[in-house]
């Protein structure tokens, strides 16, 4: 089969490589899998896992009676102050992660200390993968990391009376992710000797709320970028950007301006079901993240096909490669 190198793969957390201002901070990481290895590969030098934090402060995790310490542990000494939080994906023990992440935010990175005033703004939070639901073997969609984020936001707001703020939201539908993917595509094209500028991107996915929404949002972003270039040519001043937008602008400066559009292709082998199209499209429930404004027009895919193979064939047809 075809060989795929790591440089050709974009995961939800891949754009975290851009956020170098946090690479030398002590970051708490939450999720599953080889979190420390993944964080180090992305450039983060000092990371602490939820499990390491729990072992250092065993009195914090109290929901599971079987995991409570039988005796009062000695005071924790020498544990580093946490300077930020990276949420890679949904954890296994939600109650433990929700409790300890909240403790870190409320204590300004020192969960063993009791603070009289809740610090706000709180420590930086970087979150990856915002899908509320995803499709597995079950007949109905399963909870995704977006559901975990919703729980964390609700707890923080209920406890503090304030909104949880994100330094960055990475993964679909964030334009940062699509901009990063575009950057890698252009790099791969150059390495393979392709001299024809890339003008159109195709984004394939099964979830209208993340895949289609994100592709269409990035398409609008590309239009806005071209409009900004026109404004720059007219001598108008650029508008202030958020940290996420600044990361995209940094990538944009490294990429050619040849890409003009990003077209969304929706497949029917996952969350989306053609039989339930009217109910899915007509309902007013927005499954996207809180920080993304709901625009129903962004849920309309450029194309709907049966599966990924059909999507690839469609792209080939559009390029007259079939």
C-alpha cells in the first residue's frame, strides 16, 4: 500500500507546535495515551500528567472510595508549580481530571495550597479536539472531548461565577488547524516537485458540526485573508488578532497566497446519516463549541458522497485526473 510519513499526518494537537510561548512552561496534560511523549514531540519541555499530580496530592481525588488514601499522607514538597493546562482529549476517569484541573485553575497552579481569592484570569488553557460526539460501533454517537470541555466549563462557571477562557482551541473547526494543514500540504507538494500552485483544498469528514463547519469556516477565512491583502494594498491598518489568529497569521506569512478556497465533502459513513438529514439540519441544536458562533449556512457541505473513496474520486474528477 501507499507509504504515509508522520509529516503527512495532522492530528488535532499538531498545531500546538506553533505555541512556542508555552513550550518552556510547566504544563499539566490531560487525556489518554502517551501524553508526555506527545507533548515533548510538540516542543513542550516540562509536563505533568494528571496521574502524577494525583500521586503528589492524594487527598485531591476523593470520588472513588477505593482510591482514597487509608492514612493521612505527609505534606507534598518539591512539586513544581503548574503554569498552564493542555487538554489533549477525553480522559478515562472524568471525575478525577475534572477535579484536579479545576483545583489547578483555582489555586493558580499550586493545588496543595488554599487561596483566599480565586485568580482570574486563570492559568492558560490549550484545548484540542472539540467534537461533542463521535461515531463508533454503537448505533448512537458517543461522547467526545467536546463533552468533557462542556463539563469543565460548566463546573468552573458554577464554582467561580466566571467563564473558563481558552488561550487556544485546536482541532476542527478551528481555522488554526486548517491553516496548519494547508502549510503541510504545500510543504509536501514542494518536496514532491510540484510546481503548480495549490488553489483549492478539499476537506473530507463525516461530522457536519466539526468537519463541514470547519471547512466552510476556513473557506470564509481564506476569503477574508484575500480581502485583507486588498486592504493592505490600499494602506489600511490590520485589525488586532487573538492568539489563535496570530498563530494562523504566522503560518499565512510562511505560505504562498495561492490557495483560494476550501470545499467541504461530507461522507455518510459516520455521524451524518442521509436518512436523518432533515432532522439533523432542521434542528436548532448546535453541537459546536461555545466559542464558535453558530451559522447554519456553514453546515451545508459543498458535496455529499457515500464514503472517503467517493470523496477522493470526486476531487480527482474536479481536477480532471480521473
